[in-house]
């Protein structure tokens, strides 16, 4: 049976969802459309009571849900995926409104929800068996209980489903907390899920940052799956430690891209630019430092500048738009700070302007900073916006050391015609995901996580699935 659209799903009214029911709130907040600066719909601000009730409902639902056969849980996830597909147009429009993304890229994120669910449904929960003369030891992976899924604003749908799908597949119940900047698609996604899953299995409580803290400290929650900034990640870990929660932390990065001298400049330079400016640079694994071999530094930078100047920045539905605005005002001011600092220090803008033209929305034309010093803010910190530095290199050992000389280690790229050589460099980069001859394109099939302060643990891939489980070894003596 093909899924039909639920006539009661209204994309103009938003609720928290607790125990299968819609909840309003005494207090409300709203997002802002970053294209226009206009206020969007009101959403309830969840309270401690909402969190407590959600945990109670999840604990009540857990025994039956975790005992539901895996194949049945997969069947329900697939049904949910079909139902979501039937609403993909509405979700795309909603995502454009809350994030400002160009429609094409919002559509890719929406389609990614089905890809994530589909991939997870192809997995089985592993089991390991070891036998010797004396005994058989079987290691099984069992669900933890109630999972809190705390999400950021840059990919509100993908990063939510990347937590929901493995949590549900492994038999956990999950409480989602969307970012206050982008609450809408997350709230609607979980509201839609109520048509498929029993009450309490998947819930959502949105509103403020305080809710995140309430989840991390709640004794009824077994695990926090968190994606966001390093600073907040540290608070999550500290707070979760009080009840020894399992935590997965997917945090920020300062990804290096190393360009070897044998690359095809015309082909690679635009790709490297895309790696830096995809989603207007608001990507944890965007390229944030570009190291170009000195023999090709000038022509490579020229090709990057040429492509950057051709990029159209604008609103979601404008023809030919590649980049949207910065998602929120706080981030807009932060990114402007990197432009102002680069201007004040006299760094050279190879592309873009040091002065950002004021507009109704939070638009910024992308900028490339030509060879700022190693200790400049633009090299040392994560701007999370469309501004990137380039620097020349000549010695391979030295550039590897420079790429690794950071407290983060999320992603990295190596570009070169000699793939074996590029792979050797990739092996030496201290990052959770390294891409050879591609900009950063994480996929649900591969483990995703950060080294150093970029995170703890991994999500996605089969390893990600296991992170939602306790390992249990059963020793049977003969
Ligand atoms: P953020 O840390 O400000 O917020 C993330 C989430 O945490 C939000 O839902 C927020 O409400 C919640 N929160 C705030 N204070 C909290 C607290 N004390 N306890 C618990 N939760 C709390 O991050 P952001 O600005 O939304 O996202 C941008 C950052 O996220 C960037 O640094 C980016 O690199 C990183 N990021 C990482 C990944 C990854 O997978 N590694 C993916 C996307 C974004």
C-alpha cells in the first residue's frame, strides 16, 4: 500500500510531541527566515515538566519497543520513510524557510532522510561468537534505553534522522531536541512519525538551550547523541558524567585541504572552492584551510578566485543560486568578525570584499584570504561561514605538520593525480574522515566522528549503530 498524505499534518502549526500527543507551551519562541529577516511561526518552549513527561513515556514504551523484532522495527522505519517521501515537497519548502538554503540543496537534504533510513534498514545488529574447548562466548549488542538527540541548526533534518534512525533500529526510544534556530523541520518530522511508531518511541521537545542541559542531566536518559560546537560538547560531557551517560559528541572542525603539485588546476580548483563554501561554509567538515603547493600557488588561486566570483548568492528560489545566507544573526555577526579581523590586519582578499554590504537577510559573498599568517584568526579558528584562507607549501612533511597543528581533527582532503601518494598523506592526517580527490562528502555508510577536540565516538556506519547499544558477553561453559 502506498502511503497517503495525512490531511491533519499542518505545516503552519508546530508542537512538541510527548507520549504521542501534541503539546503547546505557555511560552513560545520563533525562528527567523534568514533570507528576509522575518519572524517565522511560533513554537512552544518545552519545560522541565515536558522533559520529565517525555522520559517517563519513553521508559514506558521501551520494554515493548526493544522487544519488537528487528525486522518489524525495520518495516516501521521503511513505512516512515515512505510517509516522509509523500511530504517531501512540504519539508523542502519548510527547510528553505528555516535555513535559507537554496531549494536544490534543501531538496538534497530532504532526499537524504530516506537514504539514511534506507541504509540503516540494510544493517543487522552484529553478534560475535567465540568458541574454545571450555566455553562459547557470544557478544550481543542491546539497546541502552532512552536516548537524547541534541541537534544543531546547519542540517536540521539530516542530523536529526542520523540519530533517530540508528536509535530506533537498535530498539532505543529517542527524544529529539532541535536547535532553537531551526526548530520547524525537526518538530514536523517527529509529529509525522507518530503515525507509524507507538507513543513514547520517538518524541521531540524543543524551545531553548536549557532543554539540552535538562536532557544531559536527566537520570532517566542513558545516552546523549550530540552534534554542535566544541564549547557546548564539553558542557554535555561534563553534565552527562554526573549519571555516567554514554555520549557521542560530533563537534566542530578546522579541516585542511592539501593540494599536490600534479593536480589538474582547472578541474580541481572549483571543487576545492565548493568544499569551502558548500552551505555557505556552515558545515562541520567544510574545508577551512587550503594548502596549495608553491609551484602552482598562483594559477590555482586564480582559478579558485575565478570560480568564486561566478558563485551566485541569493534566496532559496532564485534561479542559479549556489549559496544562501548565513542561517542566523548570531552566526552572521560571528562570521563578520572574521572579515573585520582580516581587514584590520591588512590581509589580502583575493576574492570577496572586506566590507559586507548590509541587506535584509544575512547574506555574505564568499571570500578567499591570500596567505595570512599561521597564527591569524582565519587560519587558527573555525569561522563556520564563507571565508577561507589559502597558504603555499613546499615541503610535504612540513605541510602535514601544519595541517595537523590544531586542537581539532574532524575532516581533511588531499588532492593529487598520484592517488597512492595522496592516500599515503591521507593516512598521516589526524582527522576522523579524510577525502582523496573529493571535497568533504560524509555518507551514512561510513563512520563519522572527530579526533582530538572534534568529538568523542562516531555516528553512522555500523560503528555508529553499535554506539546506541551496550555490549553484553554471554559466557556459556560446556
Ligand atoms: P551549539 O553547540 O550552539 O548548539 C547545538 C545544540 O546544543 C542546540 O540544539 C543547542 O540548543 C544545544 N545546547 C546549547 N547549550 C546546551 C547545553 N548546555 N547542554 C546541552 N545542549 C545545549 O552548536 P550550533 O551553533 O547549533 O552548531 C554549529 C557547530 O556545530 C559548529 O561548530 C559545527 O562545526 C558543529 N557541527 C558539528 C557536526 C559534526 O557532525 N561533527 C555537524 C554539524 C555541526
